[in-house]
């Protein structure tokens, strides 16, 4: 038996907040420690410019890479196969750091 539960980092577009929450719930019930995005504002939101600055977005992106560092593996939540620019960077980072990557949907 492992000395600690598996740690999984959820990645994906924050437009899929409901799907990410469902994946988080399912993994947690399976005994997994989950790290995931903590802010779900998107640049496409009309009021997002007033709620999050470019500096905050950059800081959140860097923080998410540190979450990948903590994880044993990465789960990409990609309904319909969608993978955006930020998620593509996270996948590339996970690949370079040797993290196993799985997807909720084929792409």
C-alpha cells in the first residue's frame, strides 16, 4: 500500500468548471488528492477584464505549473476534445516534466 494517496492535477479550460468539479468529486471519492484551478474567470467573460488583470492571469498560470509539479499525474478535462492555448502549455509542461497525462475526451 502506498504511503500517501495519489495526487492528480486537473487541467483544462476554465469554461468547463462543471466538468472539472465533477472530475474533482469523482477523484476525491476514489481517494485521490486533487489539485485544480482555483479561479474560474475566463478572458471571454464580458466583465472579466474588471475582475482579473493580466498580471494576475500570469501569476495564476505560473501557480498552476507548480500544481503540476506536485502531482503524480495530470488529468485534462477536455469535453468535445477542446484544448485551448493555456491547457496546451500545461500539457507540454507536464510532458517535459515526465508526468503521465490522461484526457476525459479524445481529441
